C-alpha cells in the first residue's frame, strides 16, 4: 500500500516537475521570440526614423532656400516669376504637394499652383493649420502640422512649415509645403515585411500624421481625429512599467529608444508589438508595429511541439510507473497469497486464521465453534511410506474437509496433520465433527495403495467474552487431546477438560524434576507359577509428589513420553529396579525373574540396547533373568526400528513379554515373526472370564495358541481363586494379581519374601 502510494507520488512529482519545466521553457521561448521580434522591429524602426529625418532635413533646407529666394529682391511680388520658381522646384520633389509662401498673418503670398492666391484660405483661420502655423512662427526649425485634406491641391498632406526671419530675428514670412500621403513617396515604398506597419505621430498635436496600409477613404477617420486619450494612457503606463519613463520623459531621452510596447492595432485587427523612436528635432514618433499573430503562430507551434514532447514523456513515465505498479501488486498478491495459504493444500494457514479473528473481534456478535482436527496414525504412514505419500494423503484430507464448509475462509491447515475448521453454526458442531471423522476415516488411495487413518476432534465454542482465537485454539486443542485418548472421537471443551489440561501442565512441570527430587520409586508385584512358587516380579513405577500426591503411572508415563523424557525416566526405573532386585536376591537368597516395562519411546532411543544391557550388567543380574515387557502398540508404530533391537536383546537371552495381549491389533502372523517368549493375557479378559463365556473362550484360545507357538502365558489381574483355577485348567503358566500380592514397596516386598519362605503358596489343583 505504502509502495503503491509512493510510486504514484513519484509519478505526480514527475508530472508536476515536467509541467513546470514545460511552462518555464515555454515562457523563456516566448521571451526569446518576443525579444527577436522587438530587435527586428527596432532596426526597421531606426532605419525608418532616420530616413524620415533625412527627408525632413532635406525639405527644411529646401524651404529655407526657396523662401529666401522668394524674399530676396521681393521676387514673391512677381507672381509669375515666383510661381515659375516654385513649380520648377516641385518637379524635383514629386512627393511634395506644392510650395507656398505665407505672410506671418497667414495670407498666401505666392504658390506653386495656378490658383488665385486671394481665394486661398488664411492658414491661421483653419483649424487644421492654425496650430502648426503658430508653432512655426515660434520655432527656429521646420515644424510639422497635422495631416489634413488640402482642397486646393485635392490631396491629404503632412504640412511642413518653416519661418523665415530677417537679421533681427523677426519672422518675415513662412514657407510651407506638404508631403503627399500616397504610395509614391518613400513612405509608401518602404518594404516593412508582412504584417508590419509604420506610423508617424506628431508629439505636439498627439495625432497621427502618417499610417501605412490604410485606404484613402479611411484617411479622414485616422488623420482628423487625435489619438484617443485611453490609448495614450495605456502606452504611457506601459512605458512607465517597462522603462520607468512617461511618454514626455521618453521624448526627452530620445536617444534611449527604441521603446517597446504592445497595443491593439486597428489596421491588423490584432494586438501588435510596437517599437517607437522619437525624433526630437521635429517632435515626431516613428512607430513600427508588427501584428502579434506571427509571434503567436510561432508560439503556438512551439507550444504544440513542447506539449507533444511533454505528453510523450509523461506517457512513457506513466506506462513505466504503471508497469512497475502492476508488477509490484502482482508480487504483493503472490506474497500475500503465500503468507496466507498453506503451499501443500492451498488451504488458508494459521497466520490467516489469526488475521481473520483480528478483524472479526471487532464485531463479536457472531458466535462460532473452533474445530481442532488431528489425524490419527498419520505419523506412522508418513514414517513408513515417506513424505511423498503423506503429502498426497494430506491433500486428499484437505479436499474432503472442504466439502464441509461453505466459505473457504473457514478451513485452515494448522500444521503437520492438524486442521482447523471454524463453524458459525455452533448448534451443529458436534454432528458435523462426527461427520468429518466419518469422512476422513474412509480409506485413501494413493499410488495404488490404500491407507486408513482416523481423526480426533476437539471443539471450543466462542462466547461474547471469549472471542480470542488463541484461547479458542488452545481450548480446542485441550479437547482434542482428550479425544485423542480414545481416537476417532469428538470432545467438546469444558471446565473438566480445562482442569484435566491444567493438571497435565502441572504434571509436566513437576515430572521434569521428579527424578532428581527422588520422587520416583519402583514397586514390585510378585508372579507365581502353577506350583505356587515365586516365579518373578513385575517392576512398576510410582511417583509421589508433595503437591500432586500419588500420580498413577497410566497418567505420568504417557506424559513423560509426550514431553520427551521417557528414555531417561525409563532408564532410571530400569536401573533402580534391576539394582534393587539384585540386592534383594543376594540378601534373601531367593532367585526369581525380574520383569521391566519398556515404553516405545525408549526403543526409539538409538542407544537403548546399550543402555539396557549396561543396566543389567551393572546390577549383577544375568540377562537371562530379565524379562522386558513391551506393548502391542510398539509393533504397530515402529516395527522396523523395534524389531532389530528386540532380536539383539533376544540373542542376549533377555526374555520378551508381550503385555496387555488381546487388547490391541496383534495378528497371529505377527506373533510368529517376533521373538516373543511370553504372552501376558490382559487383565480385562481375566476380570470377566468367570461371567463372560466369550472372554473365557478367548483366554483358552490364547493359551492354546501360545502353547502351539512355544510361548508361555502369564495371566494379569488374578483377583479371585476361581479365576486362578480356571486359568490353571486352561494351562496358564504364570499368575499375577491381587490374589497373591499387590505391587509392593521394596521393604514390603522383602517382608513378603520372608513370610513366603515360611508359608509357601499351595500349588493349584489343576488337572493338566
Ligand atoms: P501394566 O504393565 O499392564 O501393569 C499392570 C498393572 O495392573 C499395574 O498397574 C498393576 O498395579 C495392576 N494390577 C496388578 N494386579 C492387579 C489386580 O489384581 N487387579 C487390578 N485391578 N490391577 C492389578 P499400575 O502399576 O497402575 O500400572 C499401570 C500401567 O502403567 C502399567 O500397566 C504399565 O503399562 C504402565 N507402567 C507402570 N510402570 C511402568 C514403567 O516402569 N515403565 C513403563 N513403560 N510403563 C509402566
Ligand atoms: Ca506390564
Ligand atoms: Ca499389562
């Protein structure tokens, strides 16, 4: 999520930076282009201003010469002569409209044209000429008037007037002429290039005196009206902004120009970039303008180019980021899948279970049942046939389990052969659990072989107060532990189970220290043969703890096996028993067999054989005096590993007794394969044989079979004389039970031996 955010932030950052770059590039391009346009305009502007200035200087000179010529010898009084002179001059200056000599009062004195002088207007009377005429009277230099239509010449002209003075400086007359506004003079011929125009503005009258590119019918509109005040205002403020100068100040610093500004141009019907140069001698602004459309086109083209690069660049970045993001989220999904799923079965895993409850604990309204499923006997298959087969079975188990849940969210592989199912219908949890056991108990076909396994299920139900998965799981696990004792069964967690479990934890805790605290000791239960003589003793472990009191071996042996201390505990018991019995035999001169119980976990210890033989050797007993009791489960679970050890022990003359015979799964065929010397008929058969004929028959058969395969038989739990007699009738060899003696502490056993010496047990009256 974080990465996702980061990677897209990166994109937005790139986008923002590239946008800024685009804008700033564009802006600088705009400035460069504008600068270039202004530079071009500036040089054109200077050129035009200069050439206009030169032509004005020329005209001023001409007016001076002509005027002085006319005044000289009062030639102007001779109309014809004067006219001839002026006409002659006019030929050389076609751009000029005509010459006139005017007295300081505004009356024409002579004229180049053939008009009647008296009918010509007084220049001081006409609005169009008055201002410039008066200004000419004041000025040493030639002045330019406002462009106007001069009817006698039928032409639009820029009036030029130059006052002629006598030696004292008084104005004698004013020489006047006009530049025609038409295409013939230099104004019209100047090639400015496309979309450009020029205008001359009279600074004194603030009016345009010439504008290029307008048609004659527009002259009246452009020349008769002065420049609108808002236009002047706008240009003024641009000059202030760009140069810190007002128009008047700019005029005073004419050599600082050209000055640039932008303004809407009627001729272009567009905003125009303008360059202005001021001719201080004649008070004329020469302005060159170029329509901004050219610049705009270039700018648009540039912008489009830049934008294209921008789009392509960002599209590539976008694609890259998207690809990275895509890959990233795919990787994330895969990781997430692996984090939440079991790779073998594809079911959700333990981690996901925790996650679900973390989310669900927020809404505890729904009550649920946690089913903790543990497969029975799976370990044996795994050990015997390898993990490949084991895995295939687990996959089949997971498929069968999946048929029980509506949402796959509710089934989890917890680890190994453990599965968890969450049901939201707590009323049906027990029947469903039974159904699950039934389904899982059906045989599995893998690689052409059939396998049978079972399942034990523990159930824990959530409550409003207890919705914590860890607690529920441990409760279900405790219940499962109880169910496991019976196998293929279901157990619902209860306070009783909790107590059992607590006790188990307590036992585990104390058991680890029991040996070093001297709490473990051995009791001995005598065994007799048919003649009533002492045959041997079975050594049985006892544990008395200050806090727990007496703990039955049925309980603690099992726990010792589970927590992995059985090899040590078993070795301790064996050593103690053999040593004590060897000592007793020495002291009492009674010789009897010594039978010790050995757990399957001891057999799995690779040094078991060595340790066992050492214990015998250390005790001083002969190995032929010792019997080793094993249970049938030993052969079912670990036959391959147990059998060689048994054979080794057998070879050393250690007798092997098969304990609890008849309760397990032993087959007759197996009996033949194993090096067994003695069958111990389980207590439960003996217990019921007097009432139950079936059991009686079984006991009889066991004894017969044993006789046939050359083993001798021992009956456990003989409590009453009738049992002993019946057993003797069937041919049982050895007897053990409360009828003779309970398991006795060492000292009790010694006392028992002494009394036994005195009063030997009567031989059984059996007719065998
Ligand atoms: P087991 O090997 O079948 O031992 C015989 C059990 O039957 C003993 O129980 C014994 O006290 C009891 N018993 C003997 N005669 C009678 C009788 O006439 N009536 C009744 N009701 N019971 C009788 P105990 O001592 O409680 O041992 C229980 C089990 O614990 C043993 O069953 C054995 O499986 C295990 N066990 C005891 N000591 C050891 C040991 O040192 N090593 C191992 N591996 N297992 C042991
Ligand atoms: Ca036993
Ligand atoms: Ca037994």
